């Protein structure tokens, strides 16, 4: 994704990416909107935000089975440290595709495990 020129396009893209992730709220809070505006104002590329959201979600989903359960993500601010990490150490362009695939696979695995538990 390229950085949209208009803040409304950027905000919409960030919010769409955020709510589509597993374990995130289905609604956007005012604080989430404010953070997305700050990211736009600071010139954070949309690719960096997307990579941070995907990476954070993958890290949560791919954990040892005996690790303690994490509480749901309640705010876009959860991803701020990962955004900063990727600003300092940018990922290669091909990394987004890898993260999308890993998230898809991890979400399927988690979903299958939940169904097994419920059965």
C-alpha cells in the first residue's frame, strides 16, 4: 500500500487494517482515530503501519502452547512500540507478503484449535 495523500484515506486504511485483525475491537475508539492521525501527521508510511499490525498479531498468535493467555488488544496504541521498531529497522518490501501469509496461517490454526476445544 502506498501512503495516501489525503489524511481521510490514510485513516480509513489504518482503521480497516486494525479492525480486520484477530483479537482487536470491532469498533474504532476516539483514541485510535487520534493515534492514526498522529501517524499520518508524523509521516509514518502506511506500509510500516500495516507491517507493525501484522507483526504484532503474528507474534501474539504464534506463541508456545504453554504460554499464558494474553488479553485482547483494546487499542491501536498496542502496536506503537512495533511501529517504532520498524521505523528504526525497516523491513524489506517482501516482508509484508510474508506477514500476511503467516497471519492467515496462524489465524486458521488458532481457529482450528478453538473448534477442537469446543467439540
